[in-house]
């Protein structure tokens, strides 16, 4: 089956970036010249998906507004003969079909995904977290969709992390199955205590899920942090059908973390066609002065 829909949860408060996120959604913090969330949406579009479902909450209207058409702004830009800029903004509003669903209570990622059940229906779908950025030649989402065409089952994207950092992630244990960088999942644990797993395969914010997950989420009790953990539901799903972990090609940046956010700005800035060269020169000059 073709995956047509992607869920992007954006309901979080962004407390790690306070006070910057007191009045601005963390997903609207900019990386060079566009908000973080736009990079995620552009990855979805470049991967051939037809529709995005934003899972929102109070105070997130700026995200929806960013991808909407602004008649007044368009008129002002035309009056000032800033045609190219106006066309760029219009292209943003026409990137993809977007639906918004409100998560009324902050009950965790699992609950956020469950709220999209009526829009998704009975078909597989993709989930992308709004602050997980992946810089790669081929979009991470597209890599996963290619694998899905082969295996036809749920997939979680993974990266290797130092063993002393595994407690910060959902961790996958799995066995090789003959496909490159692909493992059949045998066990999953959310933020494991030190010494409780030998795996260094950490789940990052890209998933392909079968619709069975909705019934499982409806029955999942709150776990770590008093929230409905997606990892718990995924583990239950592995007992019903196969699931795969995929070690994607590319570099992931956690733009929801201050250091990760700064690293993303530098990485994307260095690849920017207009400022990449001058930025590289500036970094070398600063480094030489240290």
C-alpha cells in the first residue's frame, strides 16, 4: 500500500527553550532562514506524501498560519515589487494538503498520535517529530518509504548512540535480516536504566506505522513520566506482527535541544547557497582566535 499521510506532532510546550518559547512555538524557531517545522514539511513533500496531519495544542496557531495564504502580506509585497519573495511565500502555502487535529490534554506522544486516528483511517502512515531534523542527500522519510515498499510493515528509524546516553532514548534490540542497515525488532524499551540493555540503537523521530497501532494505543496505560508512551505501544505491536529498525543515511540534529539546535544552524548554514561560504570563513576565523 502507498503511504499517503504523515502525522507531525507539534503540541509540546518546548520548555527546554524557555523563555524563547513562551510566546513562540518551538517549531517556529528558525534554522538560517526558515522555521524548523518547514524543513520537516519539505522532507515530507520531497518524499512523495500527499497529506500532513499536525497534532496541535493551544498557542500553536503560528504553525498553521505559516503554511496558510496571507492576502494582506501578499498584497504588500506586490505593491513593493517584491515579486520573488511573494512567490516564495505562496509556494509555502501550496506545499501540501494540511489538516490540524487538537490534542486537548498533554498525555504524551502516544496519545498525540492516537488523536489522528479518524483522519488516518485504516491505512499505514508516517510520523515525523517536529524538532528532529535529518540532513541527508536522500530524505530520511523517502529512505524509509523505499524500505516499506519492500517489507510492508512498521519501521522505526534508528541511530547509534554512546552506551552512556541510551537512557535518553527509546532503545531497540533486534536481529539482522539480510537487508542493509535493517534489523527485525525483538525488544524495545523507553529510556532504559544503565545495564538493562546491550543495544546502542536509539529510536529517532521518524516512524512508519501500521493502523493496528491505534487500537493498541487506546489500551496503553501511562508509562514513563505518566504519559502514554509510543514505545510501549510499539512493543505491543511487535508481538502481533513484524517491525523493522532502519539505520538511515544522514545526520540527525535534535533541534529541540539547545546544543542540537546550534549544531543544526551551523550544518544547514554551511550548506546554504548564499551564506555557506562566508559562514565557513567566519567559523575558521573565530576558531583561529580561540
